[in-house]
């Protein structure tokens, strides 16, 4: 689910490429002609149909849906097929890609690389081992932020976290006071919700056990 600035609506796309737009009061089906055919949930018959990454490219006003061997873009009216995808061997369970406004590109955190979409192709870049990390964009410092659990520092109730920052070239571990602790029920889990709160200028990570 993403906000589509061109449509001025929140758009939800399901696993078989059907879409709905939220007007603020009702959901309406959106026509998506020539939509890519995707695998049904749980299907492993054709890995080429599995979604690896998906996000909204704000600079180009397009939804980007990426498979292992091809990438599709949707401009709110029609789908367009583009060459090249993301290596499924580098995928994680969360297909969400974020938009980095400073660099004008989508970013997807893989298991071994961070991938960037420049509107034409996906490009892999080296990264530390960040399997299971949550990716977010910090518009104040214009860096991508990754938060992941640190299984080497745990007590009976929670594990510590590591925080990484990427400026497009260099990864670093910035000094962070009061790093979030992940309850054991979430430690090592994927898909921790994280986003930037623009009104307060802070990154917010939701890590409650409940």
C-alpha cells in the first residue's frame, strides 16, 4: 500500500496485481490494464512470478513492482514492463522499497546488497550483513537508516539493536543514545514498522511485543 501523488489517493495492490484507491471515504477498484501476472500466495511453481520489491517512486510518480527477472511500473493508468529485476537469492521477506528523495531513487534492502532503482534499472551496492533489518529514509540527514536486532546482546526479555546509516556510498554506525530494544517476541523478526515523523523530525520504530 502506497500514497500515489499523481492520483492523490492511497493505493492498495494485492498479490495478483488488482488495485484499489482510497478516496478518504470509500475504496474503489482501479483499472490496471495489462497488469503483470503474479504468483498466488504460497505458490512456488514459478519463482519468476514472486514479488521481490515494491515501492512508490515519488520523483517519477510511478508504482514500481519488481520480480526476479523484470520490473513493472504503473503510472496510475497502465503498466509498463522494464528489463531487469532483483536477484531472488538476495531477497528478504519484506518487499517494501523506500524512496530516497535526496538521491531521487527507490531503495530496497536485500540480504547481501542494498539495491537502488534509477528509473531504468536496479543496481546492487555492497552493505554489511543486515539480514532482517528495517530500512527507512531520514530526510533531515538525507541518509538511509537501517535498524536490526543484535542477537549477541539479549537479556530475559529483549535484545538490543544496531543502527546503520548509508549516505549512498559509505555505511557507518552513528552514535545513538537509547537504542530501541526489541522484545524477544519481535527480536529477529522481519517487517518492523518504521517511518520518519516529519512534524517532529525523528524516526519512529514500532517494536512492541503486543
